[in-house]
């Protein structure tokens, strides 16, 4: 019987289906299914055929991949994409050695982003975030996690979450929303962070009612929220039915990684200062490590998260941009793949698992994103590369040729006019 599809990709050099029943953990991250000379058929927005011969297939549209690499759309499991303003003026201050606390006193830092986000209308935030999401899409990212956290008050936190919900409904990228009201301590609550956390918890019923977020996150770090404050906060969020994510041990090994594991958080993020015990706990519980090497790189620091030890001890590792205006202003997950190869010493196979399968599971989308298999959503990238080794190797450029979202071509490489 002849199969008719809407779109047929033929002459694929290498196809990475990334098929897996669950996240790839520890040394299993070295596993990578590679199909040479493959054919991929798409019908009604879903994968309808994967094979090596197309003689029994007809198609309304055919793309000749001409030996190019084809993979699932990338998944970015940690971003702060909805925010106002920007902070390019701080770069020179950092280069001059001005401490972050001094930048804060001068009106910069996270509090400047909070002020800009509070002042921005929903329409302005929507347009700005849409611009950044468009750029992510051109880099091959088709599913993104989006955090609030630049409001630090009821009105603005809800405004950020409502913008993210609108974008999920309207933008081609799929968004997964996280409430990060506990991102920092506002000036008004400097001497009473517990009261601030209670005010953020008071928003959870409204967030749940409006379906504004699936996850609740907190920044557990020196000078922000303690492990004990974070534990109480997250347990209350969990009791209300939210899944948990944690900014843990980004700078100091406070025990946030261990806490994330004990609360069975979906993910623990950053983890530059994670202890040996914390890494062991992640492996035991299956809490996914979301590593953000672009942040370490951009801040000019020399100590990166210990990805090799995590993988060797059986931790599930994923990668993300941490796109935000202060410490990682990049939408380019391909660049993060290169940084992971160079500074986290991750292999190409581990990297591909980290930006597809594992990243999807880190945001609760393991059944929808990060894989190409029959009946699954057709989020596909055709790369201007002959093989999967090439993307992390050739850094700092955009390797995307074509992006297909839900079976439709949404990005095509611009040709140079003669």
C-alpha cells in the first residue's frame, strides 16, 4: 500500500531520531541512534514514516536534504525570556572590576530589570519576548521553558506569566511556564524575606486557577534564600500541585542540590557549586541536572559545573541557555552546545541527548518534544552540516538550514542575493 504524506524529507545524510522511553541517564547519554541515508515522512503535523526507502511513498511536498543532518527541534529547559529593558551598559562596569553589589547600588543588576519589567505593558513584554522567541526558532529551538521572576510583586509576576501564556497560545514555539516569584529579595522586604515568600505563595491559587504555570522555582543562594526558607516554600508549592525546579548551588555549595533531590524536584539548575553528596543524591532520585555553562562563560568565571562527574555517577544531564538580560544574554542553544564540549568536556553524543530528550523531560515534555518517532509531533531541524559532530565543533554561527514546527516549514535559510 502506498503511503501519502504532506511533507517528505529525502536524501538525509544522518538522521538522529533520539528515540527513547525515558531520559538518558549517566553513561547511557553516550548512546545515539544514527540513521544514514534516511527518509522522513510527515502527515497532519506528525511523524508518519521513518526509513531508508521512499519507493512506496507519495508526498504533496518534498525537501531534498542533500546529505544534511536532520534532528528533532532543540529544547531549551531554562530561560527568562519575558522581561523588560536590557543591561548592556553593565558590561563595561564588569570589565572594570566593579562588584555586582556596587552595580546594584548604581541602579543596575537584577533590580534594574525588575523596574523595567514593572513599567512595561503586557503588549510591550509580549512583543519583546516574541522577538527573542523568533530568534530562538531560527537557531533550531522549538520548545522553551519561560520563567517569571522580574516582578517581585503580585501584579508584575502575574503580568509576566500572562504574557507567557499568550505566547504559548500564539507563538510557533511551545512554551512551558515556571513561576519564579522568589528570584530575589525586593528592597521592600530586605529585612523580612519570609514575609515576601508568603506573599509569593499567596499567588499560587490564582496561578493555578488561570493555568499560568506548571512549575514553581526559587533562587537558593547566599544572599538570596536559604535552604530552609526554600524547602518550606517549595513544599507548600508542591502541596498545591505544582512541580518543582530549583536554582541550586550556582555559586556556593549550600545544599540546594540535596534539597532538590529530597523534594523530588523535576530539575535542579546551575549546580556549579554542587557537592559530591548532592551529585550522588541527584543520581539516586532522578532529579535532572540542568546545566547552564553559558552563564559561567559570560560572567568570565573559570569554574564550571562538574558535568563529567555527574554523568559518570549516573545523573541525567541537560543543557540550557539561561537566556536573561544580566548573566546570559543569548538565544543560541547551539553556542551552549559548543561551550559544553569545550568547558564541560561533554561528548557530542552526550550533548545531543542533553538538548533534546533530557531537556524535554526536564520540563515535563518528554512525551511531546525532543524525539522523532511515529505519531509524535513533527518538530524537525535540517542542519547545514554533514553529521552530528559538526554542530558543537564549528562554534559561533547558526547552522540551521530549515526548521519544521508541527509539520510546517517555519524557518528557511536566507539565500544571498546575487
